[in-house]
C-alpha cells in the first residue's frame, strides 16, 4: 500500500522530518527565504492527505474545496486564525494547533518586550553602538519602573497566566480580563478580575494575549486607548488584527499613551516605511513570540505527530476545538 502524502508548507530541518518519512511520503516547500505561493499550495494541497501549515498560509473554503483526500491540517502555531475551521469540519478534516509547548517561551518574550519598552532597551543599545554615549546624566534614557506597577492582562489563558507568574516575581499587581472569570488564576496568582474598561483605566501595562477572533478584531481601538492612562504602556504579543493600528499611532502621537511594544502587526511583514517603525516610543519585533530553537522544534514535532495520529486513524493530541 502506498504511503499517505503529506505536504509541508515550509522548509523544516531534515532531522525533524526524517523520522516521519517511514510513515508518509513527504513533500516540502524548499525555499527558506519565502513562503509558499498560493498556486503551489493549491496544487500540493489538492494531492495531499495531510498538510502542515504555518500562520502565513490561508487555509480557506476555496482551498479546501479542491482537497479531496485531505484528512488533517496541522498548524504549527497555537493561533489558528489563518484556518477556516468550519470549512474544514464540514469536510471532516481535522484541524490541530500547537498549544502548551510554546507557552513559557512566548511568555518570556512578552515579558522581555514589556521590559524592553519600559526601560528603552532598543534605544539605549543603539545609543551606545552609534557612539553617542559621552556622559552620564541624571535622566539619560530614563524609562519607567516595572516592579510594583499594575499589569492588566487581556486574555488570561495559558500564555496570559505564564506572564502573570513572571509579573508576580516583579511584585506587580495583576489585573486580568477574559470573557469568563478564572478562579484558579485568582487563587493561585492573586490576579483580580476587571471589566475591560476598568482594566484599561487602571493598568500601567496593558498586555494583549487573546486569540484573534471576530470578537477581538480591533478591540484595541481609539476608545480603548483613550481609556488608558497617559503613562500606560501597551504590549501586543497576540495577533496584529486585535489592534486598530491607526488609532494606536494616533494615541502614541498625541500622548494618550506613553509607549508600545509590538511583536505582531495587522500586516506581516510590516512595510519598512510604516509610521509605527518611525516612532522612538515603539519597540517592534518580527513575530518571534515562540522563536527559540527548543520550542520551534517542539512545535514542528507536535504538528507532525498530530498528522501521524490522524493518518493512522487515531485522535490527534491537540485538536482545535
Ligand atoms: P488560550 O489559552 O486559549 O488563551 C486565550 C485567552 O483569551 C483565554 O483566557 C480566553 O478566555 C481569552 N479570550 C478569548 N476571547 C476573548 C475576548 N473576546 N475577550 C477577552 N478575552 C478573550 O491561548 P494561549 O495559548 O494563551 O494563546 C493566546 C494567543 O496568543 C494565541 O491565540 C495567539 O494568537 C497568540 N500567540 C502569539 C505568539 C507570538 O508569536 N506572538 C505566540 C503564541 C501565541 P475566555 O474564553 O474566557 O474569554
């Protein structure tokens, strides 16, 4: 019997893929410097029994319609806003993601981004490297404290809780907002529930960690920024689409908020001349929340394991619900 065909939309290291070659016939996008183009994706997906995707691939109704053999789309990310899950379900195609394995790594990056923004680390590093450091002076590159401040986590899920654990090590007051209250976070982390409005008004650091859904799209809009304190710092490590970027730019320009740290953008990669990249009070990262070698390997392995399970007739480890 011939092996099932699996198409991998990114060039993954051979040591991760190799153990799976005995289970499937693996075909993989070969260029490291660019994502698969839509036509190639269409053509390959149409033949495949399993698809391993990353967040830049739009797996929509139109694509799935051509996939007569497809049984699983394994996304190498915890977010799955690039996949039309309903369109997959109605064709009995499983969709899986990679939760948990990236939680602590993404929380590290979120906290690092918050610290980098508050303490102006990127500006300070450039200042030294560009030979501008001539003197010590009392307020040179003075930032804002993190310890003993109030962090407001919007989206107190796996990553949100991991950020809260870090925040408690910095003696921060922890506020959070979800659609539903989380007793464990309140009991174990001393986190306090707030309505979104109250959190925005009280927090020194507003940290977005919700998924991107129709409900969270542009939830950080002009009204949300207007509610924040003038010295508030906004951190986004979830998805760029949760933010109205024009409103954010305006809020930063007019001093409605003090600064922003962004790992994600509405359009990625962001244009080099985008206004957010021209602002000293914005730290920008290229969507590297889960980007450590250890974690990326775990994500690749989990995605491949989910494909193996589904193609052998078992339940996947981490189905999208
Ligand atoms: P999770 O455990 O599902 O947590 C998501 C949290 O958001 C839940 O507590 C949920 O609580 C809350 N939420 C959902 N909809 C909401 C709404 N409308 N208003 C307020 N809260 C809402 O997910 P996770 O593993 O922590 O990951 C969170 C997100 O981080 C992912 O979806 C992904 O987009 C992003 N992420 C980014 C990176 C990166 O590289 N920057 C890496 C990993 C993940 P309720 O259901 O009670 O509302």
